[in-house]
C-alpha cells in the first residue's frame, strides 16, 4: 500500500463538503455554525461527535506506511530503506524526486517517538537515534554540534554481553541522568531486537492507536446532567430488560418532544401531552417485543412491567455450581495471585499466597505497583509470582488467578510487549510451570493481600512467613 501527503487545499475542500452535509444535509449548502470543526472531530466524551478529520486520517495512514518502512521485511520496504536511509542510520536530508517520500519523511519523527524496542541483542538498535529506554531518543536530549552526530554510530549491542547489560560506570551514570535506568530494562541475548508500538498492549501498530497518540485533546465532560448520554446511562443500574425499555423511552421521548415543538412553532398546532404519552407507550411496547433480555425477579421490576403493559420476562432459576480450591502436587508449590486497583487506571497493588501440597501457607507477599490499569496489574502480579518463586528456590510451581484474560494471555504467549523479555527469561528457571484460573470465590485470600498492597508505595513489598494476621477466613485460606 502506498499513500502520499494530500494537498491542504484538497483536505479543506473535502472537510467543507462534510461540514455542509453535517449541518444542512446538503453538501453544497453552507450554514452558519458556532462550533469549530476541530471540536466536532473530538470524541464524544470531550464534547465532539467522534468524526475523524481528513488531515488526521491522512497523517495516520502515512504513519502506517512509515511503520512498514521501518519494520517490514517486504521488498518495497528494503528498497525504501536502501534509498532513503544513510549508512549512519539517519534519513537523507537532500532532495530525491518522489511522490511518496515527502509525506513519508514528514511522519517518521512521529513514528519513531511513539515506538519502543524489545531489547534482545541490541545489534539493530541505534544507541543515539532510537527510543529504546525513554520517550525520546538520546540524540534529542543531548546538546551536541550537528557535525559530530555523523561520527556517532554506536549500536546498543556495545553495552550488552551474553549475561545482559555490561555498560561502563560512566555510561550507566550518563544514561541515568537522562532517565534511563538499565536495571529496569530486561534483555534476552538469544533473540533479535523488535520495534514495538508503545500505544498497543501487544506492540502492534493500529490506525486507532496512532490517531489517539497524535490528536489534540480537550478536557473530558464529566458533569453535564442534562445530556442524552447521562440519561441513557441511568439505565445501567437496571436489569437488562428494563434497561432496554428505559433506553427506548428516553430516545423516543426526545424525538416526540422535538416533533411536537416543531409542530407548535411551524404549523401552529396545539400541544397535546396525552398524544405524546400514547405514542410513547406504543413505542415502548414495540421495544419490549424486540428485546431478548431478562428482568430481575423483584417486585420493583414486576411493577414497572405491569404499569407499562408489556410482557413479563422473568429470569430462569439460577444454577448452583461448586467452586473448589485444589491442592498442588507433591514437591509442587501453588501460588495464588490477585491484583487490585482503585479505579481503572488507578493505584494498584498485588497479593501472592504460596502453599505446599498439604495446603499449608508457606508465605505471603504484598507489593505496591503504582498507577496501572487492571490488565497491566494482573500481568505484573503474574511475573511477581514467578520472581518470588525464583527467590525462594521453587522450581515446580502452579500459578492460579481469578482474572481469566491474563491467564489466557500467558498460556497463549500473548504477554504485554513490555513484559515479554522478563517472561521469556523467567520461564527457563522452572522445571514445571502450570498456569490456571479459578473463580474469585476461590481466590479470596489473595484478594485480601492485594488490597493491602494498594496502600504500599510503588515497588515496595512486604513478605510474611506462614499465615499473617492480614488474612481473615475465606474459601482459599
């Protein structure tokens, strides 16, 4: 796929057509409006309509091609790299006739500054020009005469050996001054370096994540009690069947009031409230006949259904299922883990509980994780369980959690890109490693330990031998 930078005149003309159609219904008719086009193109939670501007579409598509230019192994990418990248790794700064390169060159800075690296042997990572340890490359952080950069061609492999990082003290101190702590970066010297998109959990470039990375942002609208979205969200506290009726009532009532208002103003008709009521009830009954959801088996829901005159859709009787915590095998240690967050994202903590084959508690660990979203916190908790096992010398372990998504990601080797190197390095330590999920009712104690971890400073941990007092009775004690 090839795309060029669209002329600004064409973008303005195209957006003018879209704007006219949006406000007047006719692409050729212009209507005076007081809302800027930039605000219209913001997401709904920021006061816009969620429309993508043509300029941002062009920019993100160019970034997609730029990502392929840097990462693809296809012939077109190899041809472009040979033609437009100098031997020292920099882009050419002189003119070459091309309809594609001017637009592609303009987005390369966006692509590079929003990508990172999974560091393996470091042979393909430019020490100065790539974002491998911070948000910006060192080249943009260091004030040096431009002529000197032509002689700066070091690769990251120059400070990596077979055991990991091997940077001289002065280099490590220099990197620390620019926000790069080598102790927090994992390397795997047996693989190849891989560029990853830092705004995607799997490191893959997507149009949506690229648009989110480059767009300008407005403050989110949190308190607007009279807008349609808040009225619809009031139904989230109801049963699914009643929620369907509520949403139908809100949407149709708004339309009926709008039609009645127009009839009074433009047709000079009289307003009849009962007419709107009859029409609204008919529309609610139609929505009820189309709903496949169930109501709660409560008096309140039954009263609502009875007043509206719609069919009763009672829930089937619940099915009771057993949940059992199983003992590990002989010589195996079972570690139950859980993470907890105050908000999503929010301040996070983890809790780990280790037991032997007879169910005795060997130890408990709690740790603060800083501000993370729930999926990230679960992945960090999984790796912390493995790190704890290596510290204790447990080579046969069974790890269990109640967050099924994280268990599936580790079993399918689809770990967050920033944690893949650590995950790959830890696996080699164990002679037996099992990972499974359990219902939260069977992971009660780990959840209690995780709640304590929330209130610990980031990276601070507490270890307990045996069963500590912070654990009260629960299904997995």
